């Protein structure tokens, strides 16, 4: 079956939050591993036109991370701290180093739907509506959808 799943992306009108939801034909354990294993994460995160290398990765409560995505020789670095890492939820900060004041607090939930399916829900809280709207205008949905499509292919291929 060749079905393209899109990620539902919504902006909260009352607080500067972006919420995303996507269902996967995978167990919560598979999705958790894909988000915490640096080798796997680097293979699927971001748009197809970018390659990602992990600079630092400690996916444990209190740990931190940094990765660099490269497109046509230009590097884009991202970093953050893992505040809580557990099988059903990850809480972390997320900063694009090109905008070091724009720190988001992100929460990811891995909701078991049964029958080997999982709903991934994310919430990114930023410091202003302007910052949130800049993220939405940046074309982030392309990177999100292309990245999750890569992750789905990895799951189907048994790489996760």
C-alpha cells in the first residue's frame, strides 16, 4: 500500500504553541527508539535535501544533544537538553543556533493505539506568537512531513 500520511499541524490561537499529530504503523517502542537513538535519528530527521550529523547525543533525563543539518554546503545547527526521557514521553528544549534566543520547550507523546500503531503527538511552546508564526512561515511542514515519511520507510524496511 502506497499511502502518504501527512502530519496535522496546528497553531493554538491563545498561546504560542504548535501542536503536531501523526499516526504510524509502529509500536511506541519503535518510535521512542527512532527519537532517542542518534544513528536512527540522523537518518530520518528533516527534509530530504538535507543530511544530518550528530555532534553530541545523550538521550537521557538531564542529557543534551546537538546536531547539524547540511544543505548545499550550508550548515544549520540545532541543540537542546533532554529534561525528561521515558518510554511514553520526551520533554526537551529545541534551539536553532541561527536564532539562539528562540528556545522552544517540546513535549513528545507516544500513544499506543493497539494493533502495532502509535500516535505521535508533539507540542512546541515558544516565547511569542511572532516566534511561533515565524516557525510556521519557515516551511517547517516540509521538513516535518519529509522526515516522518523517511521514518515510515525505515519502519517498513525494519531499520527501526
